């Protein structure tokens, strides 16, 4: 069909006019975007450039006009081609029909291209198929110059977007080929070549970027490794210095301070096997004082403190004539006695904690109901004026009173009566069975070989008479003796003294069976003890010896006679242990008291291995636990040491050592599994009386004592009495061996 065109090609403003119904607006918009973004292959580019000239798409509000608006007519006149979106809705649209009619009337039909999006082409010719027609009538027939339809049929050029047909990309290429006036196959080939070229270019760029990234990554990895090596070198240097300082502190017998530096070493380098082994060995083989609760503050200085039988309560006797009962763990005051006008010299719970005994400075004694605080009985010990020291027998029936002139009496509590002692005493203590009293006397009738100070005297606790048992001249020749006490098994006497020269102080253990003394324990301290030992005692389980000065409490191992640890406490007056030996109670002249927990220690490997069969050797904990260490190990060391090394390298005290230790203990005990560290941690926090003799041993303390008894050698029997001082069988066999 030939029609004269109104304008030349150069006058066309639009490359195409998109004709569609309102229902097909989405497909028309997508087609417009595809055409606008398409890059024409270089070999097929027109004078317009690499892009298809603009495509006109009418606005929706113009779609339902009764006649074609002037703007639509103008756009149709300025469009070189017509693209019809074919669908059943488009076939019914009057606007689409008139736009096609106008374009054919003025441009002809050779520049009309169709995009089928739904329905069926020429379906109106076959109504029996029941399909919907997608071609408008003006598209299927030619139009004359007047715009009227003729009977001449035409087959429009169509791209099919329906499912299973051309697809979006090929359909768009068919329309572009028609708009450009090129063959579809050639355009498709060129487009494919361009896509492949683009892929090659993108691949090359990607490979180039990848190579650059690899180089950057390799350099970063090299720098990272260099930084790691530098940091490792710094950490190793710091760890070496910290470990050396810890070793120096151990040589100075300051294990608590050494733990702080060991903790910093392990924290900085958990794989430092030397630091890990030393930390574990130190915690396993020694005991440490850890605060069990807050400080108990009273009015006036505290003259005496003691635990009840299960260590759940403590009593403090003050100079203001009042006695307080506390919970040592929480620090809560549970009760107090009615104040008296004289200072309280002594306060202790009776058997089964049913009552509380108090002794005042004027010799008055009073028993109180331990629960209600109600007074039960009050008596005045006749013949005493100013009482300085007092002690109750283990059965709670007798009371040893010593006045300021050394006069001493045994006072029976029920019924109240007294029994004189035939010697003046400076101090005195009952044996564990309550049958003997050991004391220090200045009585000239007793002193035989003493150049200065007191002599040791043994007294029958039931008769009050002195016993003729001889005492070593080595002890009696010492200068000023300050305290003496029984071991739990009664086989040894512990005596502390102060020499004539300032700073010359010490302590001995007298073996009553062998009639000889041990090495001087004072020589086993590396610090100068200027004021001398003021108190000495064994722990109730017989494992340790405690020696007290005005500012320290020193702990010694009874088996090895080696110093274990020390506790610094200013203005320290006296200490006492709980019956189970788990806690230590300190009191000061400032009116402060505090309970301390004995943590760690108890590894008898060094002592046990010598008397065990060859197949029963026990490996040390430090040899079994390998690096890396768990995170809680340095936390445990810091919690026990009470200090930490901060980021500045400064040593600082923990803000709350009690909470820190409780948190680590809870963390360790909540661990489950069979790892060596878990087993060691559970052993460390277990009951010292019932746990095994070493973290990785299978035998308990009792089993070990029984095995020593079976060996029957003198050394094994001695050690059996040391580890189990209350064993009747050990005592019997040891006595038979001595005979």
C-alpha cells in the first residue's frame, strides 16, 4: 500500500509510537524501558547514535477520549513507526483501533509492528476454537485514504511474548530489528557477539580486580603475620619477665604474690606451658588464705574469737563487755549478749552449740542460750581477781583460768567449784582429749635449766598436779617462751619463743615419743620477725601449724616442716581455726574480725610417693595439665591472690575478692566432662578431708593411711600418724613398734 508521507525521516521526533489499551500499560512501560536502554551494535548504528531515538507512549488519562486528541495526532505524525501491544483488551479498545486507523491512513502499514501479549491472532476467523482475538480490526484489514476499512487482509509483523513463544529478549530484538530496518538474524548475532565481548571484558576486569585483591590480601597476610610475630615476641618477653618475677617471689616464700604474676603470664599467653605448670602446681601443693566473708566490725578491741562446731557461726568477745554472734560468710550479726562492765576475756560455744560460755575480766563466768541469747547461769570464780586468759576443756565441763599474777585454777562449771593448780602459769591449753594441760610457768620451783623466761610444764587436767614427764633442755634453754600447744594426736608439743636479741624468734616441735625437737621453724621464714611469735597452734586436722605475730599469721606444713603461706593482718591479736580446718578466724586490736578460707593445698604427692609401691606412683598436677589453659585459670589465681596486674602493668587489689573467688568457684564446679582441667578444678574445691591425696590419684587420705599401715615400716607408720593423727590403729601399731 502506497501513501504519501507528510514528513521526511529527518523530521520524525519519535522512533515509534506505542499503542496499547489501559490493561496493557505494564507491558508497554516495560517495552519502553527496554527500548530506551538498548545499545545498538556498532556495525548497525544509525546517525542517531548508539541508542534508539525516543519512543512515545501515551498517558493513561488520554486513553478514553471520544476522538483522538490533538497531542496524540501530533505524536502519531512525528512517529516513524507504530508498535501495537496486541491482546484481547487491545482488540476491543476504540482508542487503539483509531490510532491504528490514523497511522495507516497517513503512514501506511509497512511501519507497523505488533507485540502479542495475550489472546490469539485472527481468532475471529475461527469462532469454533473459542479463543479471543488479539488483533484489532483495523490491524487485520487495510485502510483507504479516507480512513475506511477495505476487504483486503494483511498479515502484520508480530513478536510473540506469550509463554512458550519468542520470550522477552527475542521479542524485543524482533521489534528493534524492525525499527532499525535490519534483519532479525543479523541483529541477534551481533547482539550475541556484543554480549560475549562484554562478558570477556567483564571477565578480564574481574580477573584483574581479583589479581589486585590477591596481591593486597597477600600483602595484608604478610603484614598480619609480621604483626603476629611481633606481638608474640612482645608477649613472650613480657611473659618471661612476669615468670621470672613469680619465681623470685616463690623463693621469697610469697606464693600469694607469685600467683598474681603467674596469672598475668597465663592470661597473656595461655600456651606458656612453664607458667601453666607452675600455676597448677602452686595451687595444688600449697594452701592459701582467701576471704570467706566481709570484715566483722565491733566496738572496742576483740580479745577472743571462735567458731561453732560446723563453722556456720562465730563469736567475738570485745573489750566493752559484749559478745556478738555472726554469720562469717554473709557478715550478718545473728545476736549479742547483754553488755557487762568488764571486758570479755573468753567466749566459746559449748558442746553441740547448745550454749555459749563467756568469761569476764573479774572472773565472772556466764552461760547463755546460744539461740535466744537468754542467760542461763552466772557464777564468780572465787580466788581470782583479774583474769587474763581462759580456756574451756573439749567436753565443756571445766575451765582453765589464769590471772594477772599467774595464779591458775580449774573451774568446774556444773556444779560450780574450783580446783587449784600447783603452779603459776603464763598460758595453758588443754589436749584434744581433755586429759592434759600444757603451759608455761615462771615458778622458781619448776624452772631448772632456763636462763631467761618460762619453763614448760605438763599438768593433769583432772588432778591439777604436774606430770613428771621430762622436757628437752633445748626447749627449756630458750629465752622468752610465748606460747605452747598440743598437736591433735597429743604426740607433739609446739612451742614458740622470742629471743633476747630483737628479731631473734622461732618455734620448735617436741616429739614426746622420740624425746627430740624439730628444726627451728623460725628459720624457715625469709622475713625479719621483729616482735616474735605470740601464738602457736595446730590445725584441728593436724595438717598445718599456725604461728602468729603482731601482723602476720604464718602457715607451715606439719609433714615437711616447710612454710606454706602467710597472711598479713595489721594489729593481729589472735587466730582460731574451725573444727573442720577449712576456715581461719582472725581478730585485731582495732575491733575487726574476719573469716578466711583455706583454699588449695592438700596434694600429698611429694610425701606419698616415697612410701607407695612402684605401681602406685602419682603424677603431679602440673605434669598432667597441658597448655593451653582454660580462661578461668588466671581468674582463679587472681581471686586467690587478691590482686591483678592491669593493662598498665600495675598491681592493683581486687575490688571484691570474696565475690571474685565465689564467681570462679561457681564457674569451675559447673563445668562437666572428663577433661584434666575439669577434674583438677573439682578436686581443688572439694572437701579437704574426703578428697583424694592428689588431683589425679584414686586413693583418699584414709586409703593412703591404710596402705601405709600395711607397709609397716617405721617411716610409713610415722607418716600414717601424720596424715591420720586420730587413727587408733596407727597409734597402736606405732606404740608397738617403739617397744
